[in-house]
C-alpha cells in the first residue's frame, strides 16, 4: 500500500486537531465529558478519504494508548484507558468517520439536507459502540449493574441537559 505525502499530511493534521479538540474544547459533565471531538470526527468524514479518516483516528487512539495525554477524560492516555467507560466512543469514532466518508464519496451527496442526514447517521454510529461499552464497563468492570436507560442518561442525555 503506497501512501502519498499529501495523504500522510492530511492524516497528521487531523490527528493534531483531534488532540486540540479533545483537550481544549471539553467540558466535564460526569462520566462522559462533552467535547467537540465528535463534531470534528464528522468533519473529517466529509474532508478525508475513508482510509485517511480511519488512519487519522487510529493514529490519535494509538498516541493515547501509548501514554500521551490526548484523550478528553481522565486518565487522558495509557493502556488503562481500555478500561475507561468512555473507550467505546473512541471505537465509535473509528467506525463513524470512515463510514461517513465512504457514503459521502459514493453517493455524491451535494445537498445540505443529505449531508445533515449523513451526519446524524454518523453520530448514531458513533454513539452505538460508545453507549454499549459504557453500559458494559459500568455493569461488569465497575460492578454497578445498570439498565440501558440509565446508560443513556449518563452517556447521552446528560449532554443534552
């Protein structure tokens, strides 16, 4: 697989933007912090190719897993982040942006309405693994069995209030 310098640069720029958006534009609101990172993930799906979107997010996650403090919630990085209740949202990013990029390029979507619809679909695709992992970690890792409605309150509705 040949990678062009332009593609590598685009990925690197988005990795840097993910770090900035995760750390500077976040507000703590309980277990799941509110940040503008999902917004940037959606933007990357419209700007980057599916491969670039995937590898830029993989690069961002890799930086955090090796220990750099780049994530939006404590411990901000390291191998223990796999046990963090919000780790599933990172997996959602990894799925959402490339899928959005693929659909955007394949469908030749040019109307605002279709772009908004694709964005909402990408948000759902982002939140699905995030909320499932949040439920799993609260129920099994933290030993606090919760129903899925409580998970929605902690991981999604709290952001809306």
